[in-house]
C-alpha cells in the first residue's frame, strides 16, 4: 500500500507540474464541447427557430398558386423571397449559387388548372358509384406542369427531406381544399363559404410535442443536453493521446528500467496511473458540466440541465473515465513508439465514437453497423448519459449500461495484462 | 568460504529472433565484497550480461546466482539485495532529489523514516543537500549523475551494479562518485562496474574481466593481469587482448 501511495503522489506531482499539459487537458475538451454544441445548436435553431430562405417563383395565373405561396408561408419554416415569375429556370437556379437562398420553388403556369382538374375528377368519382373509382383518377401532369424544387448541394439529405416534406404538406393542403370545394359545390350546388374554405386551409389539428422522461419531469431536449454528454465522453477517451504516449515514453526511459529491477511489481505503477487519470477524467467532466450549467446561458447556448440523480451521474462518469484510461494504458502497452500510440489512439477513438453513435445517432446507423455498437465503450457511456440527461432516469435505469461499460473495461484490462506479460514488462 | 556475490555458470543466451547465441557456456564469479570491473569493446555483450545479472533479461540455459539465489527463480524477491545504476538517467526530472528518493525508497520497501534518514545522509555525502528540493530538470549533468547513483544505493544494497556511472561528468563529480563507491565497498557492498573510462577503472577495480565476442577472455586481479601481459595500464592490456578491430 505504501508503494501505491508513493506512486500516486509521484504521478500527481508530475501531472500538476506540467501546467501546459494540464491546461490542454482541461482547455481542449471545454473548447471542443463549446464549439460542437454551438454548431449543433445553430443547426437546431435553423430547423426549429430560424427560417430558411426560399425563393418562390409563382408562374401560375390562377388562385391556387397564390394559395400555395400562402400555405408555404403558414408553415413557419420558410422566409419567402418572391422571384420574378418570368425568370427562366436556369436564372432561378443560378441564384442559389449566389447564396440568395438554399431552396428555390417554382410553381408552374398550369398549377391551378392541374389542381382543379384533379380535384374535379376526384370529386366526380367520389360522388359516382364505387365501381367507377377503379383505375387512375386523372392523367399524370406533363413535366412542364410539375412543381420544381431546386436545392443547394450543401444541404444535407435529412435537412432536404424536411424541406421537401414541408412543401409537400403545403401542396396537399391546396389539393385537399380544391377537392373539398368541388365536393361542396356538387353537393350543395353553391360555392363554399370563405370561412369554411379558410378553416379547411389552415384549421389544422393541434399537436402537442411532449418529450418522454422516466421521472415525469418534462425537460425539453436541446443542443446542450444532446452534445455536452456525448462530447464529454469523447474528450475523456482522448486521454489516449497524452496518456498512451506518456506510457510509451516511460517504458523507454531509464526510470522504467530501474523500476523493473526493484522488488515491487510494475502493476503498482499502472494502478497508480489509473487512479490519477480516472480522477482527471472525472474532473474534466465536472468542469464541462459546470460550464454547461453556468457559462452556456451567458454565451447564447442553451443551459445544460443536470439529471436528478447526481450519484448516478457521478458513477457513469467514473465508469466512462475508468474505461477511457484503461484503453489509453492498453494502447500505451502495445505501442512501441509515441507516434504509434498517438496515431492509433486518436484514430481508433474516432472510429469507436463513430460506431458508438456519437457522430451519427445510433438509430440512424445502417443495419449492418448495429451489432458493432455493442463493442464501442463510447456507445454504452453515451446511452447511460442519455438515460440520465435526456430521459431523467435514475441509476437503476442506466445500470445495464454501466455494467456493459465495466465489462468492456475488464476486457481491456485483461488484454493489457496479456500485453505486459508478452512484452516481458511484468 | 563465503557465498559469491555473483556466480554465473554455463550461461547461454540469445535475443529472440537472433540466429547465434550471444553467450554460450559463459562462466564468471565475483566474490562478495569485491570491486569488480567488466570491460570490453562496444557490442561484445557487457550490457546484456549486466541486464541478465539484474533480471532485466531472462535466460533459459545455465545459471546466475546472486548471493546464492538463482535469479530466474526469484525474479522480484531478491531485487532488494542489489542496486542498479544504469547509464541512462533513471529518475523523474520533474521531481526534486528528495521526492525521487521518497518514491524509489518506497519501491525498495523502506519505511518513510528510514527513507528520510538514508536520503539525508546520501545527499549530504554527494553534495546535494542544498538543492534537495529543486527540480532535477534544472540540474547539471554531474548533479544528475550523483542523484542517479544516490537512488541506486538508497536501500544499502549488498551488490551494486554500475553501468558507466560517471559518463559525461566533470572531474569534481567523478571524484565524488568514485570516492563514495569506495566508501560503500569498505562498508561491505560488492561493486560490479562497467565503463570505458579505463583510467578511472584502474583506480577503482581490484579485479577485472575482459569480454570479447560473447566470451570472457581474461579474468583476474588487475595487477596480476598487467604483470602477466607485461602491460603498464588497463588501456594497453585492453588493446593487447582485444586488438584494434571495431566490434560494433
């Protein structure tokens, strides 16, 4: 025990005297979390709060084109810029290159005619006997009568799908309104009253959006709740760069040679490193969470709401930190040079983060990748953090994740022992 | 008859992946309390033999006994019997001499009070008391060599292995180190020393072995060897027995 205490004191002294290293150890993760959260927050706000500029060219002379423009405006997602309806498709598309807008939408000349013809056809068939509903409702519109959406290639696919979905819903409202108007005229032999028309157009069913939580307390997820825990785990695992290479340097140093000739086992040195660096990882996470709570609101980022179960949070953080440190030591033991440890360590953490669902949410990953999730310790750490931060769960809810993380950590430790034996280090 | 400090018998060793044996049937004995020097050109196996004697390398053929204990059978428990002063600086430069000694003392299994007592004594003898709380990274080469030695002798070992303990130091530091080694020897510590500082070795070693191509080519008292080969100094003896061809 005296050996271990002396080694822990030695490791702490060395760590505390490397002020620049220490600064990097805390400053870089904080910077990483702030930058990623800011970037994700602006994307989040772009979709949810800010409006996307859309260039709309309405070539339709009838009422439906104007209704469609109004319906698009009602969605709330777009800031409409009206383009000259006489401009050519090429001219409108070229305005996306000058960054006037990310999306351009062209309503064709025959839009009202097409919508009304289709509505009339559907209404007639709906009022006729059921047999006549077989077959196509109406002819497909000609290509020149199609709606056109130009989009800037920088738009990510998922974002483009959201825009497409919003535009489709606006078109459906217009089509639905036309059908109802025709049906109303056919049934009542008079035009639809303007109030009813308006209700059909804009009287959508309200929808409440309620995030589920285990405790029943509704914490609306924001960019901080998603990103701070995720990138804190990533930062903790990045200890592989400093600790892994420091292990290699120590292995090749005279002090290690001397330790090998001493009556105590080198395992004391490894255990001490685990104690010291697990505490460092824990402190890193504490600093980041504190900044998320105290600093973020002052720099325009959403406040990080800490989970109700702080003991659970501490345990998950310790489990993540222990796993990260074990991984760094393992990389250090198997690497022969600091360059090997740095290169392999950094890239492997990036890979583990990718397959662990840090870069792309695990539910959005290809089916072939799903089984690989389980081998990434970052996945289990992230699931545990999300269980606490997003679902407001308790320790018992995230215990399976902690146990999986501990299982992987023990596996890494056994691999490290094998490496130490194989390299004649113990 | 006392137990030899080191008794090597029929030692065979080769590095993994190496075709030929580094040593084959090598035997050597160093008596308890001797000041013994191991010399030879670069690359003939002095450091390998030192690493085998200190348990840093493991052997399969033959036997190495340290004060009667077979090294390969007791890789850790007998380590308290010897001290090792490697050629590389073997300490933490971010720490002070006192902090280094406290750490290594604990690893030797010494109690904190004993560490303090021994540290104070050694630092005083080696002229490091006034800087015992300064960081080693600020020290001169000579001061670093002295602390490298201090760590190796902190636990008062019965046998002390020294690999080039004075390389790169000034005359004053060399003198202090050699005088201290002689004092330790007078107190009963066996010295097993290797160096290319032949003049210094002549003043320190009473018995020497010359190695070449993995073999011991001469092993006796220094004065006997000089007389036998009609040489006036160790350098002449060295060149006379090993020639002028490079080995590395």
